[in-house]
C-alpha cells in the first residue's frame, strides 16, 4: 500500500498566472482607438441580443426576475428592456443569460471556443448598481468599456491555446475568471483581495460541457454564461468581505487544477494581455453558431441558385436534392455535427445540418425563431429528410487557416448534387461580421437597430439607437445610470415620476441656493485651447467634484455620508465606502462637517494627465475654490456660527497669490500624456 504523506501547510505566493491577470486589470492603460471603438460596438451588439431574447424567447423570460417574486431592490440594477430592479448578483445572471440565450452574440475562436460578450452581464450589473449607490463622482461608460476590453482580453487569450473541451470542461469557466477579475476592480477591491476572488474562480473549475453536446444538449447552454456572471459577482463580494484566497490553486502538486483536471498540462498564454481580442472578435450577423456562419451564407447562395434554374424544378427541393457535401473546420465537426432527433431549440441551433436544411427549404436566411419548438420547421418532415442527405467532412486546410493568426478564416464550402447533377461548390471564407470585413460595423449597427425596434417603440427606440450613433469620445463620458435608465421600458419610466409636493417647493436650504448659482462646469461655455477633449472632460469632472465637496464642507452635506472618504491608493479602483471600511461613519452622524474637503478625498479617474499634473491640479483647485467661496459666501469665520459664536478657524490658504484665472496655467504645465492617472477626490 502506498504511503500517504502529510500535506505541506506552508503559505506560498499566488500563482503567476493570477498575478499577471490582476496586474493587467489594475495597471494596463488602454490607448488603442480601435479597441475603444470596437468595445462600444460590442456593448451595443450584446444589448441588442438581450432585446432579441426578450422578444423571441418565453423560455428565457421565465428565468429572469428576483428570486423572491415581487422583490424590488433599492438602488438595484435595472435590467435592460424590462422594469425589473435587481440585486447585482441575480442581475448578472439575468443579463448574461439574455445576451447569450439565442446564440446570436459575438464569438472568438481558438483551441477553445467562447463568447466574450458573456462577461457584459456581470460588468453592467455591477456598474449600474454602483452608479446608483455612489452618486459622486458619477461612474461613466468609459469605466464600463475599459472593463469590457479587459474581460474580452483575459477570456480570449486563454482561448487561443487552452482546450478545456478536451478535458470535458465548458468554456464558461473563462467567463467566471475574466468577470471576477474586472468586477473585483470595479467594486474597489485591493489587488490582494482581487487575487483572492480570482483564485476562487479557478477553485470552482468546471462546469462540465455535457449540456452543450448531444445527447444532453439543452437550454442550460443558454444560461450557462449568466451562471458564470452571477458566480463572478458573488465571489468578488465575498472577497471584499475579507474571505482569503487559495494562492496555489493552479500549481499545487496534489490538489491544484493542473493536476486534478488538466492531466498535468499548464496554461499557455501566447500573447501578453493588451487589447487584441476586442479588436478581433467576430460578430454574428445571422442567427447561426459561429462555426456555421459561413455555411449559412453559402446555403443561401445555393438556395437561390436552385430557385433560378431553367427550366424550374417540378418537384420539392427536398426531393430534388440528392446530396450536400460540406467541407468545414474541425471545431464545427465537434460542436455542430449532428444526426438523429433534435429535442429542443438549444439542440437545433447547434446543428449545422438543420440550419442548411431550413435555408434550402425556405429560400431565405435562418432566424432565431426558426429554432424554437413552435417553429413549423421544428416538426417539418422535409427538414429531417434533408438533414440525412447533408454530410460534413473536415478540411484540414480549413482547420489550419482557422487557427492561423495571419489567416483566421472560418471557412465552409457547400456542394450540392441536384437531380444527379453536381452543382458548383460555394465557398465562403470570411462571413459577415468577420473583423477583417469593412462592412462589419455597419452590419452590426443595423442588427442592433432591428433588435431595438423589435422591443421598444417610437421616441424611446430612436433615443436608444441614437446612443449607438454617438462618437466614442462623447459616449464614454456618459453616466452609467443615465445610460441604463434609457433602457427601461417607456411606460415603466413614467410610473417612476414621484408626486410633486407643493409645500416643499419653497423649502430651500443655503446649500440649494448656492448650488443653483454655480452650474456644473460642463454647462459653461469655455474655450480650452491647448487641451485635448479627453483632458477637458477630465478637468470638468475634477472641478465639479471639487466644487461639490467644498460646498458640502462649507454648508453641510446635501445627503448624509455612509462611510469614510479617503485618498485611493494608486492601484485601487473607486472606493465604495462600505460600512465595513476601517473607519466607518455612522449614517446618522450629525456632527459638524470636517474643516477641509480637499480634492483628493473622493476618487476620480483623470485620463490624459500625469500623476504629477494631477497632484498640481488638486492643490490649485482646492485653493481656487476656497477663494471663490470666500468671495461669494464670506470667509469661513462668518459662516461658522455655532450657538451664536463665530468659529475661530479661518480658511487656510495654501497660496494666497494664486488667482482663480491664473492658477490653471501656472500649475498644469504642458499637455499631459494619456497614462490614465487617477486622483482621489
């Protein structure tokens, strides 16, 4: 009998793969214009897929909503296309499932196959919830797009060389990994906390791929992504509460993932994390599994050729076709090559023979509705007759080109034998939606518009479509809450308007009056020569933050704060000020406000400026705003009356010689570089 040795309980550093992921999430600065543009396209495409699911699938609609019926979560995530207001965990499940359910979302090839947009369920659920609980500074869509870019990159880089399918595991393990990393950063976890959360994403391993393959293919493949999103958010929240991680979850020689599930194989990451994946992702224009996208286009060409024959066919297409040969790639042979009975929509949308047969019979492109149990094609005997005549064979060159970074084709070639005559083969290498096609962006935009118009009506549909038409620079500074509120069904938005309290209209505080006199910086018309639009937007955010903080300090906070405000560490995301902070503040604390509300007490991103410039701006703005308030409201001593006694503490001016107009030029210096510097305000 083999001797059982004791486990070594020595605490070891985190596995390097985890360290690399966290370092990328916290420190990589996205500078590629194409990455930002493609991220915006990906976001709207995913939301369009969710809208399509809400319209087309009763099965999916039955899955969404609170666990306890009727629950409305205060400051909850607003599920797009519905009136639901959910906690971010269930919200991540619901949106992730809606995006993925009809298999019409984007795709990325590799040794493993997957859909990077699966991560958007977790990202938007958390970002929207945060935008409703941390009102200042406002969370913007730039943060969402950055999280999207990084989640896509993490998932896609793993897909290139790591075939989880060969070990019976489903690719949604990568959704859980990528979403956990970026959501932890959104939630304000430290790097060590994020490592802990990420280690648990690997600890969960699985799930098995069995629900995606015959004979067990079923609807779970539609909500598996939502399940991964939900778990990612939950793991990040657990780590935020202090749960420790498993540092050697991959490499432990006895219990690690490499040993336990991958038969000793280690992860291969042939590309450093950057922005390559979001720039290379494939968008599905037609409702077909990604490896069949070119096949359905070829089938449509065949169908039209058959119908234009002279003389016309005097029998049905199903009877006239003797045989259809499909040359395809190896992934299609594994994933969507099926014979025998198809039991549900999930079975049908992963069967290339079904797709081709339906297109040949109907003479038009297959749609999401054609896979449903209620579709006439699902029970049409001619479909089954044709399926048996369609043969898939692997073309090794197609497989090689599929994996070649310089080729990256997704080829299929169809050749039909009609009434004994062999027709010319139809080859499609780069289907609609391929990243190398010039028409991809326009096709995705039209797909989004169609999906919006299928669910929303009139002016609201126009408003949502208008958001997709905004330039990236304008869109990325839109508030997350404002963006998400646009997606609430119009009739539900009207119900949310609170009743007017006439008695309260005349009850103004000095805080209200002061704020009425000082509009937001971006409401003022000011030319800013010498600054980029990104820098101007950063300055607007910073100045608004400083003005609000100074007014709260001088006149009393508009709303009670529920936690401490402190300078964010350089590698930290927005501090959520949860009640478990190191120095919590009682929400009903009525003590006088702190004497100083410096610009570095809240967290604001300042892309476009260096750290040194940000520090100079902090000092300049604190001084300038204090001087302006003294001029407008009188010195601090005049407004600090407590029980009739004047406060003895005057405003401490850091530099009395700095004027409001001159300080910006004096302190900013030359144009900054776009290094994503952050200042905490």
